[in-house]
């Protein structure tokens, strides 16, 4: 039996934000469609409770209703009054990923955005196709002080190297894994990042690959699938972002079977949910789950591990 994923702990638990404990299989499972709206801050603990311009507040509420993840974003190191403001929509599930962007002169223009279309994975045509990645670094200090303490310098370092690909953003999930980075359009989550690890992750992404070190997983996938995908990549050394696909996830609350296709080869991976690490309890504010890989089988052939 090999361990593929064991959740890290929050700031109340030893090892948080240090990389001592792995953070595999912890990307948010619900984010497939995205709505990013530029807002220079300050950001309240929860963006849905902020005093925002009515069209922005309405768009955030609608995003929540239809299942699109809303994020406020801002540039690193400089703040501009908005409008104008950049708005992005995106889809990060499967192989047909995309981002569209548009700079609005008036927030009222958001009324023309059909978020139900975004929730279905269809380009709304509200903005122009964006071909460069969007790199989101969580700096939401009002949500968790560690996100500002670790995220702000990380955003500055990444901006110095990658320029306007980088945005600061509100809570992305998993405060105990700060500094957190999300790479769109694929929805790759990285956590417990210092500058060196973050630069490595971004350079890999710009080359069309994933970096396994500090990879939390891919948004929108069930946690057992994230654990299984990571394990297959680790065993096969197949790192292409689009080279590995989750075909199916079956099972109950404790035992799961995940079928993965990697560069034309299919694998069946058995994943077990195990209790959270000792000492990580009610203080975490977010669920902590751990997964073990029981075995990985090349379909129709002998087990590999």
C-alpha cells in the first residue's frame, strides 16, 4: 500500500504552511465555472456580505445560485479605482477549458452576462478569448491572516517574474495551505508555496505540464479522483496537463474506484478514505480528509503497485 494523499492541517495544527505535511487531493470540488471581477479592496471576510455596486453584488449572487465560483481580483502592488474593471469568465472542467475577458467601463454592463451559460461550460461571448493563463494568488487576509502573510509576498514575487498574468484574489479554499495558487483555465491548485515552488509550478504550467510538488489537485474533481490522478502521474511520470483524464469515480464514503486514462493507457486505482490526522479538529473551519492508494492496476494486465 502506498500513500498518495494525506491532507495538511490548518494554522492551529503543527506543520501548517511549512510543507511538512502534504496537501494532495484538497482542491475545491465544486469550482468548474468561474467569475472573476476586479475590485481593489478592502475585502470583507465574505464577498457576498460586502457593500458592492449593485450590478457586481447581483452578479456574485447569481453566480452562487447557478454554481459558478465568484472571486474578486486585484493587481499586485498597485490599486486602481474601478470602473473600468476587468471581468473574466471561465470553465476548468475536462479538456475543453477556456477563459474570456472584458474590461467594463460601467459595472451595469454585467447585466449582459449569462452566468447560466457559463455554468454549463459554454462560452457566453461576453468577452474576448484569453489565451494566456490567469494566475490567482489568495491574499484574502480578512478571511485568514495567513493568506495575507504568505500570499502577499508570493503574489509580489510572481508578478515580478510573470507580470500581469498574476492577480491577487479572495478566498480560494484551503486557508491552511497558504500560500495558495490557482492556475486557470485548468483550475490547478497548489498550496504551501514559497516563491521557488510557485515559480516552478507556473513555469511548468506555461510549458503545458503540472508540477507534482505542492500540487493540491484540480478543481471540480472529487477528492478521490484528485488523489488517483496524482498517483498515476507520479507512477508514470506523465505530466502533460491534458495528458491525464479521469474517466469515472465509483464507490461509497470509504472506498472508491477511479479509472484514469493517461496518454492512451487506462488504469484502475483503488482509493480509501481514512480519518484526518490526529490533532486536526473543530478549529480547522474546513473539512480535512485523507486518502490512501490501495493499488493501481493497468487494465487487463497485472497490478503495478
